[in-house]
């Protein structure tokens, strides 16, 4: 007999009344109509069954540290980096692990089962690296955590307590310990030339080790910050196509249109993907503007139209840079949709893909999707399609990992007591 049957499911591609058959933790069939009895049957009641949410850009070493040692008064990126510098000497292994595990609980409850987290390696103790490697091991049964060696204070700019620039050695040590991806922050290096040199150095390190690259790139309103150009160039030179991601790319918002008309095809040609972080960038960018005030998010629809893979990341939750958030990728997609003005039907669906299958591709996740042979990982949401899911930031009714229910939330229904009106409202559009 079948292990698990999900019946009467809607899928993201528009199919309805579908059955998903699960055996041994894998999907063994996806078929229309009702199939047969199973050990466990879940009636989706016509709601959407999606593959899990994926966050391609997060900082799990800083999460849930809001207010430690103080709050960010200006709300700017640079005060956030300075604040993190104040907090770093006071971090402990146990506190880092506890906060990260607590965040992963929230993530699972929201159907977020794969996260790429940057981890700061500018610390002689590599404390955050050790802590997040421990967290990665502990959450493995229920959440895929991919770690990026991230030189927060600059690979050339950071110096140890004796004044030695050893960030590259710490980055190499992190990779040797099991960190998965090479990070960088070229716009934070001292000069444009040093930023470009850091991109070359880090891409060469990744190529030598056969690793992926994910850099914080051009997270600035300076239209002359063009490290994405070097990142695309090095990707091609080193044969890293399909393995490199540019995170943020906010300077593209402010760049001259003529230059962008050259740049986007270069990004596409190099097979470099992009991650925009709408919650963060709408609050952090444009801070030096009066009015008109720039939004600062990268050119999401234009990149997508050119065939570049673009995902939305959460970036931060309750940390020195961002005091809000809850691990809800539908909130991220909702903000991305608004900031990018992606209100057409296809555009809204693309925003849903930007927090599901596109980041799964960027992370290189295997067995992701709702097809025969994929892992039996999915989320049943209280919505009939991806657009309704974004509109209502739909309740994650059930979260399933390898065929087992690992989180459940009661439906979002308000009881009403109004004359001549229904006795409840569930915020779903009646068709
Ligand atoms: Fe970030």
C-alpha cells in the first residue's frame, strides 16, 4: 500500500485535482484524480501544494540578535556593519547555535526548508563558522543549510588583532572545515581596484576547489560600483558558468541605462544568477537621497526578461540590519512584487518562483520539485494558486519533509457576528 497520498491538490502550473503518491520519502507518481487508499491520506481540499520555500540569501549567524548590544539607530547598512563589529567579540558558540536553531524552527513552520546562509569569517576564532557547521549538522534531517564563507569586513580590508590581513587564510580554513560556497564583498574593499582584485582572488579560489560563488556585490547606491561586471568576466574566464551568484546588485538600480544595456547580456552570457533582497534593500538603499528617493532594488524584471535566474532572499531577520521578519518567504515575495512593480499575472507567478524553484536551482538542490523521483518535500498552503498565496501570505497548513508532516498551522479563518452576513471570512477569492 502507498505510504502517503496527497489528494485533491492544486499545483503551481495550474493543474487541479491532482494526487501525489509518496513511497519511501520520495514522490513515486503525480497523477490526476484519486488513486487508491494509502497508509496516510491528506486531503488538500483544492489548495496549492508547492515544493518548499527556499531562501538563497540569509545571515544565520546574526539572526535574532536584535538589540545586542544596542539597536541600529540610523537603520543604515554601514551602522549595521559597525554594530555587528561591536557584537562579534561578545558572541558565544552556544548563543549562536541557540539563535540559529530557533530561527530554523520558524523557517520550518513557514515551509522554508532550504537556506543559503552567509557566515562571517572575519574572526580569528571562526566562532560563527564552527557554530553554523554544528547547526547545519543538527538541522540536516529537516532543513538543508548551505553555508557561504563571507568576509564581512573585506577580504583585503580586514586585519587581525596583530594588524595582519589574514581574511583569505580564514576563508580558506572555513572552506577546509566544510563551508560550501565562496563569498565576498567587493564594494566594501578600500578601492574599486581592490574590490575587483578580491573578485578575481575569490573566484580563483572557488575554481581551484570546484565550489560555487555567492558574493555580496555592489550593495550600494553608487552607480559606478560595477563589480558585477568583473564577477561575470571571471565566471567566464574560469569556466564557472551556472555556479556563480551576485547578491543584492543594488547599484544596477542607479546605473546609466546605456551601460545596463551592455551589462545584462554579459551577466546572462556568463550564466551568473542574481538574488535581490527586497525587504532589506527597500529599507537600506536610497538613505542618502532626499526626494525623489530611490528604491534601490536591482532590476529584477529586466534581468528575468533577459533570461537571468533571479531569486528573492530574506537576508536578515531581527539582526543589526533589520529588526523585522519571521522566516516567511511569502512576505519576501510580496515585498519583491511591490518594489519591482511586478503586478501582471505572469510576473506575480515569477515572484513565487523567485522564492521556490529559482533559488533551488541557484543552490543546486537535488531532488527538488513535485515530479516523480523528487524528494517528498512540500508545503500545503491555504490558497488555490501562487498568486493567492502571495496576496494573503497564505497559512502553511502542513509542511512535509521526506513524506512526514513536520509542521502544521490552523487555517486562517475569522469568526464573524454580523447581521445577514456569513459567520466566517477566510480571505480567499470566491470564483
Ligand atoms: Fe546579505
